[in-house]
């Protein structure tokens, strides 16, 4: 082989490696490409995908998980995790629904819901930062407690017949899309800006990369992580309330399995389970990918249980790939 041919091979190889590195390091770019290609392919499989009604359904699916994934992303970047978000989603929504159905003013019910979310986040903070439990075990325990409380509080019955003033939060339409979609977009934009620009919130990256070094350099680790856990719980509560308002009812199974959906979406979006890496915009793209997948499976009639299997397979595959392409020092 001539020197010119060898040089061409090296240049070609370097070019492909460069593109591969770009797609791995810039997960947002690769996901945007994936979404665009997927839309083109899906429209060939089912003509119903791009209908107005289906776009509304897809938008709402993204809205609720998109709100929850904000808090989960910040936690995961900081090396934490919150397995109780699904139970928090259900507990806050069912308590608010009970209060409003008993005649409480809607605004007061919403304030109570936010306070419950704050209290749940504070409980997780105490277990993790005060008593030193691992985030996984602490939030796994509170998840079980809150799931039980949902059944205790509701008596095992769903709350239906909620007043129009409450339902308007989830059913009001602007430019064809329901209000939760716009609330999610505002929250994502604000949170993404703060995570990129706020000195306080950006410290979660240093905490996630090396907690001990963060402590030794004077970063207020306990304060930052406490804010992250409280924010995660409150956002889960907000999403649960909006979902209940959309349906006009709250079901005892609300939020079941939500934690795994948002964790999977965050990892797909480039957030590292080991901490120190991720963006809220990337996680939102992960939510969109997961919502599109679920939506298409529903359109073609795939059984819900097989959908759960697929979500699990995707989570394992993405985590494994993330570990393979991660730098050696963070493996």
C-alpha cells in the first residue's frame, strides 16, 4: 500500500473516531439526530403518529416526566438519586385531590401540595445527610412508606369528580397544547439556565465528580444536596398535581414506576449514574425519546407489560454503554 493510501486510511479512521466521539460527548446532538430519524421512520410505519391528537398525547407524556426529570437530573449529577419520586408524585396528588374534593380552596390545596413535597424532600435529606444512609436505600425506603400512605389516605379508592377550577390547571389549552406542556417548558428553561449559570447550583458537578474533594475545597455539600433533594420532591409533587388536573381524577396507582422512567430518560440524555455529568436539556431529549417509543408501541398495539420489559432492557443497555465510553478515571 502506498504512503498516500495509508494516509487516506488514517484520515478516514480519525474522521470516523472524531464523529463517534462527538456523538458520545455531545449526547444532545446525537439525540436530536435520533429523534429526527425516528420521526421519519415512524411516519412510514403508522400514519397516526403526526396527527394533532397524537401530538397532544405525546406532549402531555413529555410534560409530566419532563418536570420530574429536572430534579432527578440535578440529583444524579451530584451523585445522588431519588427512587421515591413516583410515590411522591402519587401521594401529593392524592392528598391535594382529597382536600379539594372536600371543599378546600384550590389555591390552598396547591400550597399544601407544595409543602408536602418540601416535607418529603426534607425527610430524604435527613436520612441521607444527617443519618448517613445511601441515597439508594434511603429513597427506596421512603418510596415504600409513601406508597403505603397512598393506600392509607385514600382507603384504596381513586379520587374522582374534581372541580373545574382545579381541572383547568391540566386541561386549559393554549395554541392547541395543554397548559402542563408550557409549565414544563418554562421549568426546563429556567432550571437549565440556573444549572449552567448559577454558581450555587453548578457546584453539583464538583460534588458528583468527587464528593471528598468538594468538601475539602469548601463547597457546601450538605446545603447543595439538600436543595437538590427538596427540589426533586417538590417537582414530583407539581407533576402529580398537574396530571390529576389533566384527568380530573387521581388514581391510587399514579406515579407507579415513574422513577425508573425518568432515570432511564436521564441516562439516555447523557446524565451519568456515577455523577458529575449531565444536562437538563439532554434529559428532556431522553424523555422525548422514551415518550416516542412508548407512544409508537401503543399505536402498534404492543402489550403494556412488554413495554415495561423494553424500558428495563433499554436502561441496562444505556448504562452499560455509558460505562464503556466513560473515561477510565470515572469507571
